[in-house]
C-alpha cells in the first residue's frame, strides 16, 4: 500500500524546462507499470521520439500539445491520450504557464 501527495514526491530535472516525478511504480509496489508526472515550463518540449511500448497521457493542468504520427492534438486539463507503441510523438507546452501531465508506461518504459 502507498499513499502520498505530489508535493511530497521527489522531482528530477530532466532538462532546463522539464521536471519528472515518479508517482507510483515498482518502489511503491506496482510491479508492471509506472505512473510519472511531468511538468513542462513555458517553451518546454520532449524530443520527437518513438519506443516499443504504449503509454497513456492525462493532462493535469495548463495547455499542451501532443504531436502524434504527424498530427497535432491540443491538450488541456482533463485531456487523455493513448499513444501506441512505435508511433513518433512529442509532448510540448503550448501555453504561457506550466503544462503538467501524467504519463503511464510499462515498467520497462521508465527510463
């Protein structure tokens, strides 16, 4: 069993504009998947990439964009997205404030 709050979970700086938090994963007892929270500062974006695992995105706050397979999908708080394996994609902050989203991947996808 595990209970916490996002404000109490370690933040890891991925780049100047991206912070990652592992909310629930193997260390908390979830053996198969990892639930991460990313905060993208203004102008923040992940590189275009693809990988051999699928994942789920849930937008928590702010305004973002999911570029998936060459098409843009606007994201706002409450938006959900499923990204299949091996599809080129990129998440970016499309607003003036922070864009925060949750990303759930198989355990092997948490790098």
